[in-house]
């Protein structure tokens, strides 16, 4: 009988087995997912990548049957709960994997874990972006409660560390994401959650209740309201899965495939035209008036190219990818609408991570400064601001990409240093707009701290105080800063894009390493 079989027969047999993993063959499981408001693992991948480009790896895998409660049902584990493969996004090769919640709740079995490790290995060795679609639990308990297997651990997190800064990594949290998926996402460069659907955290509600007695539902424990808006563990909260997939594609469009690959520069005509006069009305000269710096950034960037990261976390600091003259860049800016642009601990974490991201993948940085300083007081100190603020300057000191600082309005105190103002971090250019004020601290605060006795001794203390404030204000303007050569130039705001493009067109992609011959630096926290 075997001798009569042909190669076509063998191919057909394999394809029949492969078909058992398809959504069509598992209609009931897919329908149950739909009842939860979810797409299947394979549909998600199909909507993420370019049509017809997905090549699966390990599609014939099924779980082994030697765990607790093993039996015939254990064979009902198509691909062992994770769909892995290579594909293309916007024509570029990528590596992808997608957890299948319909298989043991998306938990990660031994072979599923091996497939994820395989995906990581391919992404690292080929220098390809890795996109993780996460929806399920952590390690499969049935598999893990056996030291014969679990004692070995595996190299997953070692390889995540190796991949960091080498390839872009994206985590899309599209459902339950407690435990393992959260650990994976913690190493990613861009994390997206779907509001009302996604959760993240070290342990889910059942384990929390078993271990601590706390009774809490998944959304209250780790929904997007917590992890996106309050904790900043995820970068973006979106309304649905399609928005999450679109965000992943857009994020990757700004980045090279790896740290040594060419930048994703799009065609843009030269010379660069001046920015519309509307820009002049966006930033009030009075430092007592607030404005939305995002509108400023949108006008300076190439039209439609501004893509904000962590928009709802630490909104007093804006971090955004953008393009200038077709070149991908990173914008970091103080937001006067929130806390007056003051830098607090969360803003330090947000800014430091963004600088590291841009530096890892070669995106020049532009710092837009309007900062009254760092947050102060007992509340600020209890956030470990003294150490977390060091992260921001630490990252500036290690970045090797071109950078330009522009003082829009306030450049006060240590905040000015932390935003790379002046000569603090060897900027390729240091500019100010005519509205800039640059000094060690707020004028009123400086007068009250240093000159209180002097003005209180005057016949009219308050009048003398106002005179001293006016005298000081005359000495902190943009022109004064340029006269002392603390900045390179005071520029017309409408000329900002052209000046930036010219600098980045001519600057070296990386500056030489000027650090001593150490093995590594020690992160502040």
C-alpha cells in the first residue's frame, strides 16, 4: 500500500493535517472568541501583515501529553497555542507571533515557548522587527508543575535582552495579558492596549486572590486605564483591534529594520519652505499663558507625520515620532498645558525611555524647551525624583545621535539642562525663539530667595520688588543668551523646520564615543 503512494499523496496528507489548525476547521472556537469581542490569532496576523506574505513556522506542532490532567483532549492544541512566522509589513520583512486564546486560554506551553524562542532567534539573527500579538496567560500551569521540565527554564528573556536596541519590538496586548505576556511586553519598544479588552500585570485576578486574598477584576487590576494612563507601562490605548494593528504598522514605518539598517527616509522636496505664519500665534509671549505644544510640533513636522507616544501618561512631557524633510526624527517637548510644563518623576521616565529608543535606532532628537524646572516639595521627593531625574540626563549623556535644542519660552534651572538646553549635552545646534527666557530659576522665586532682605528694607517693599523683577527680566531674554554665546542663534519660528532639516541633512549619523574605556554605565534606577 505504501509503495503505491505518490509524493502528491504525501503532500495532501500533510495539508490535511495542517488544515485542522485553520479557522475554518475550528469554527466553534473562533465563534467563542467572537463572543468575547476578539478576532482569532490568524485573522489578526492576516490584518497586520501584507496580504499573502505570511509563512508559518511550527504550524504542525501540538502540545505534549505528559502534564497534570493529560489525556486525549491535550491533542486539541493546534500550533500549541501560538502562531509563529515571517511576513512583510509595507514590503519589509518582519517576524511575528500571535497567541491563540482558544487554546488553553492562550497559555504558553513548552512547545509554544520553543516557538517563541525560535521567532526571537530568527529576528535577532536576520535583524528583523518582531511583532508580538499577546492574548493569554503566562506559562501553562499543567506543563510547568514538573521540575524535570521547568528547572531548565529557557533563554527567552536572555534573548529579549539581546534583541533590545538591535531590532524594533512591538507588543500588541489584545486581550488577557497577565504574567508572561506582560513580561514580554516589558521588553518591547512600543506597547498598545485595546481599551475595555486588554489587561496587563504580573499576575491575574485568580492568582492574586489565591495568593493575597484580594478580590479584584482584571480591568481594575490592569486595564488600559491603569497601565496606559496611570502607569505608562503601555504606550497607547486604542478603541479596537484594527486601530492597534494600524498603530503597530505606523510605529514601524519610522524605524529601520535594525540598528544597522538604513533609515526609512521618504522623498521630500528641497529647499524647505517656511512654516505658515499661524505658528507665530501659537506660543504666547507671556509666560503666564498656556498653549498646546502639540499644535506647535504638528506645524514644524512634515504635514501629517506627528505620531505621539504615551500621549495620556505624564502629559506634561510630549514625546513623538515625526518626519522633517522626509527624515524620521524624535521630538521631546515640555507641555505648558499640564503642570506648566514642569518635569516630574513620570515625565523623567517617559523622556528617558524615548531618548533611548531614538538613540538605539538612529533617529535625531529635537528638544523643544518651555520648562519652569523640576517638581519640588515632599510629594515630589516621595516619587524618588532625585534618582529618576538622573535617568533623563543619563540618557542624554549616552545618546550618540544628532540633537538640537530650541527654547520656545522658559528655559529655567536644572530643567533647562535636562532638556539638553545650551551646551549641556553638546547639541549639534542650540537655538531660541525670540520669546525665550533663560535663567537659573523663576524670576519671582529668585528675587524672594536672594533679595528679600534688600527689597523689604526699601521704603516701598513691593514697589522695589517689582523693580527688581523687571531688572532681572531684562537680563534673561533670548538676545541676552545669544550675546553670551550660550546658544547659537535666535531664530524666526517660521524658519525652524528649514534650520532643522539642514542640520540633520549634514550631521554625522553618530557622534564618536567620548566616554572613558569602561565596560558599561550604571543606570540611575
